[in-house]
């Protein structure tokens, strides 16, 4: 069995959907499960629906309509008039509207997941129908019936035992299966999600549970490069990377692979390929056991929009184990992702990501015990295997707020002008 994952960029318009069929024609239709994200920027568009629902209900209908129209435009190019997919897509968006009309829950994260899943539900119905229309037999699978999680909406944790059993009972070899990335469900069958950009992780969950031969994630780049091409010029393709190297790159923010993707694969030594959906015949990047990095070049990872918080004690005492455990407890409660930290006898600095909009209440709590300074909108720059020369060139004229270094990694928190 092979698992393929196609992200938002690979289903962003009618031509991209056609291209999926082309990739499958080149790589074979059998023993394959394909995981698909929401089309283009649909997840952001659905976030607008949720925002309207909680903040300005007069805009709910319009925001839903915008999202529906985007999908209708795509299917009107892909399918003949009167095809059943039109009804399917209309029904999905009607369900979404009905949910919001009837919903009584004030829980933002719960509502978020019940709404946001329509991106993936719609895209997979469209791709599955398009493949069928082109005589590529396939089976549409609701990932929520297979991937079970806790009820930690928007960032749910997988129940691996149940998930493995469900997947192995449902997905048999030979066929072609089409399912959604990102979505899952909790014990009461309400939808949960695995965190933004989580479809890569879904690919890894299926690959792990199916003991797949490999997982391929198809991207709009030739593979993993030594820097984000949107940020750096003259990037180089990394041909081979070890799991550990890739885990570190993803953890520090190389957004080409979701950080949770690699560990399940590493556990079973399932190779991960990152390939271009534009040139599927090219080898792309192989991530697996063995060689650390080929070619051995410096890699740079930029994570913007971080917050640097520096804490010192109010009463001149030292910042010790007890305080640090306290601080981490708060970071955990407010769901802050820590990307770097540093402590000295009298201060503790931590670089965090405010994914769940909880900075204000966190600062309030911290101020009760510490003197708090913070900087919003800072950038975390992580360099791996870089020479001092390469670092100097990169840092030229930029203001460094914090630096941390070991043999392979140098990290900087930079203030953006
Ligand atoms: P999708 O959601 O379609 O699966 P993403 O947009 O999440 O794809 O990931 C692909 C993007 O990741 C690329 O367009 C590129 O700008 C960005 N990226 C960041 N770091 C890297 C890197 N080291 N190598 C390649 N692409 C990178
Ligand atoms: N559609 C989801 C997102 O945009 C998941 C994904 O694409 O990986 O975050
Ligand atoms: Mg994505």
C-alpha cells in the first residue's frame, strides 16, 4: 500500500484536480490511499465563516456563499451540467448552514471543528467524483469514522489503538481510496481536527496504521529545499534527509512538512517522499533512515509572528525549578507552542506562538508573579549546519534579541523593523 497526500495547492482549481488524475496515471491506481486537503485557501475562507458566526452574524450567509461559489466554479469546469456532484456540494454547504443555525454550543473550538471540516469533505467528494468520471474506480472514505481522537478540538490527540483497528478493518489492499486530511472524530463522533496544516500528519497516520510501503506528499516545490523559496533566493534541493534532520527542520518551522508527520513514519521506518505535483517524474526528496543530509549544505528556517516573553522575579529571587514548572504549566493551559527558551539565574525568556489567541490572559497571569516584558511579531531564525560566514551574511543589519547555539543549530530571535 502506498499513501499519497495532496495539499491545498494541489487542488486549488480545476486544472489542479485534473493534474491529480495525471499523477495517478503515471504512478498507478491500485493499492493506494490518497489524502486530500481543502481546496486552495478554503480553510481560511471557512475561518471567516466562523469569525462571522461569533462576531457578526449578519455576515454568515455571505461568507458561506463565497466558499460555495468557489467550489461551484471549479466543478462547473470539471463536470457536465446536471452531474450528481452539484447536488452533493450544495447539500454539504446546506448542512454547514444548518449546523450553525441549530448550534447552541458557545465553545469556539468545538464550533470551529464542526465547520472547518467542510473544506476537506467537499474537496474529497469532488476529487473522488472526478476520478470516477474519468473511469478511475475509487472509494470515498470518511476519515472521521476511522481516525479517533480525544475531544481536544482544533488540536486533537490520536487514539492510536482504535484508529489502527478501524483503518486496518476498512482499508483493504488493491483498491484506490480517497479520504480527507486534517479531520477526525472524538468518542461522541463529533468532528475534531489535528491542527492547521495537519493533512500531512493524516497521511502519516494512515501510512503507519497500514504499514505502508511509503508516504508521498505532493507539493508545489521540487521537494524539501534548504530554505523556503518564498524567503530565500538560490535554494538547493535536499535529495536525502534523515528522519531526525527532517523532524528538527519541521519542528522549527520548515512549513513544507507538518512537524507531527515524521515520528510515526520513523517508528516503522516508512520512507517519506516530498515531490512536486508539477513534475511527478522527478525524484524529489527522500526522507528515511541513514544519511543525515545530502547534499550537506546549510539549512535555514524562518518562523514569523512569534512572541518573545522575558520574565524576571519581582522580589529579586532566582528563577528556579519551581518557577519554571509554574511558567510551563501556564504555557500549557493557554496552549502556547514554545519554539525556543533560555534561562539565567534571574530571568527566563521564551519564544512562543500564539496559535489560539490566548496571549492576553497568559500575560495577566504571569504579571501576578513576575516582571514581564514581551515583544510581539518577532522572527525565529533557525540555521542548521551554517558557517559563521553564512550567518553573518544573513544577519547583516538585523537586530538580534536572543541567540542560542549548539554544534549544529544556531537560533536567533530577530526584531522585525
Ligand atoms: P500544501 O498545503 O499544499 O501541502 P504547503 O503550502 O503547506 O503545501 O507547503 C509547501 C510550501 O512550503 C512551499 O510552497 C514553500 O513555500 C514552503 N516551504 C517552507 N519551507 C520550505 C522548505 N524548506 N523547502 C520547500 N518548501 C518550503
Ligand atoms: N486544510 C487544513 C489547513 O489548511 C489542513 C491542511 O491543509 O493540511 O490547515
Ligand atoms: Mg497546507
